[in-house]
């Protein structure tokens, strides 16, 4: 089994800056500390998110409560549908509007009230985390997908009149609450990740790791902090002489670091619970997503994103995020058109050996591939292009994840 290769990890960010051995050692130690801290921060948040999901499922069995929720939800949707016609460039983006409104009515006022009250209140902390991450992390997943799509829009979601007030509302306002530095989407993701397509020069490249190894994921999680903090993208743009995007990235980092510092100066306890924990959770969940979206690499064609981008489809596929290869192939295509585009490029996907999974989301892929290493489950959910028996599917998955078989 391949082991983590530091030369291919994001510690190469420090190398690209000409770091001396002592500084490089310090950077690796800091990254490992942040990786461990990210797991520690995410665990109680996950327990709260999944625990409340279980409670909500039980309450959903009470018919009057379920009927009341469905009635209010339908009424809410009708209001948003009418609102979307007036303020969005494309009314098909109403799911993103619903997310923005929901967060603006929950997470934003909770944070504001906490700042006014001063001393942290446990109930406000719990309410804040539930507002940000939702049940089973579904609100974070929606935020990730909607912000991802917004980053690729030349002009965000809102029409000209409203864009002046709410332009790039997810990345440049709500993103602060999640620990998402401005420009990580519009600049780092679009101008770095989509330029490199998870190839050898991508700061989120996974080819130096065994994607079935929990230890390797810890190294990857640790390395990912440099991207989350904006430092790795800055180093990339500097190395490529891209001064425009380097300055953009520096501007976003400056704004976020000022916000981070201001909250901690105001009250370090509020800073810890409302700012530090979200950025650590961002590192953890963001690393999981990047880990699995390009988990099945073809070592013979590392630059071929058709081979290295995973398609994972299930019934909860918010804004078609699971059509990840389609997105890499036509990033400007509207998300509602991804299923049709998937059908158009099937032949090229077959030739490249693209991997497609059914009834599986990216979080489930991470759980089965890395956490539990249940390759049998993944083999059952794999949709091969040609007839393959179970053993052949297992061998293919093993080959594409750097796991050596006897």
C-alpha cells in the first residue's frame, strides 16, 4: 500500500516559498496540529447534527407535527418562488435563494445576539451550529453546493438591481460564518483547481495518498489547512506569475483575518466557539469533499480529469453537485442541465474509465472508502461501463485508489 508522500502533499506550499528545513518542520507540525484540531472540533458538531436528525425523525412520525411542518414548508416555498422571479437572474436558482434566506434568518441574528450579549450562551452556540450545519450536515452540503456554483458565475445569483446589495452573498458574507475565506471560491477554486483539474500541481491533489487509508487522510486533512487559510493558493499564483489572482487572494485573506482577529479581541470565548470551530470544521468537511471527488485517480494519466473526477448520484443531490465530472467538463453550464450533459459525454467517459456510483453521496463515499474501507459496498454501487463481476469491480477500485492487491 502506498503511503503519504510529503513531496506531493500541500507541504509543497512551503517548499514553493523556499522554506528552510527548520521552517518546513514547523509548518508540518502546525499543519498536523490543525488536522487533529479539525477532527476534535468536528466531532461534537457532528454528534449534535446527527443527534438532532434522529430526534427530528422521531418527531416526524407524529402526524400533526409532520403535517404542520409540510404546510409551513410549502407556504415558505411559494413565497420564495414569487420572490425569486423578482430578484434572481435565473429563477431556476431558487434552491440557493432558499438557503440564503434561511441562513440570514437564523445564523446571522444568532451571531449578532451573541455579540450583543457578550458572554457565550450554550443555547446560542447550539442554535448557531444547527443553523450552519443543519441535520446530518445537510445545510452545510447545500451551502457548499450553492457557494460552489456562485463562484463560477461571472455575476452572482442576483439580478442587476439586487446584485449591488447582495452580490456574491454566499461567499462574501455568509461564508465568514462558515470559516470560508473570501476568494477561495471565485479565485482559488475557479482559477486554480479548475485550471489544474486535481492534477499534480493542484493544491488539493490526492495522488500522493492512499485514499483507503485513515492515516493518509489525516495527512491530507493536515495539508488542506494551507488551502483553507489561503496560503497555498497564494503560493501557487506567485509561482505561476499570476499577480492579479494573488492580489485577489491576499485581499480576501486580509478581510477574513481582520474579522477573525476582531471577534477574538472582542471576546476570545466567542471567537473560539463562533469563529475558530467553524473554520476547523470547514477544513475537515472541505478535505473530505476534495478527497472523494477525485479519489479514483489513474496513475498512468494523472492529468486526465475525465479519469480522475468521480460522479456520485443519489436522491439527495443538491443542485446536482454529484455530477462532478460534468462540472469539470463544462463549469459554466447551468446546474439543471448537468444530467443531460452527462448523457452527451457518456462515450468519452467510457473511454477514459470514469467512475460512476449510484445511490451514494460524497459523504457516504468517504465513509465506505476511507473510514470503514468497505470496498464490497462500493463495488455494489459502482456502475461499470462494461459487464464486470464483483471481483473485477474490486480490482478496479483497488487499482484506482493506490491500494495494492495480492
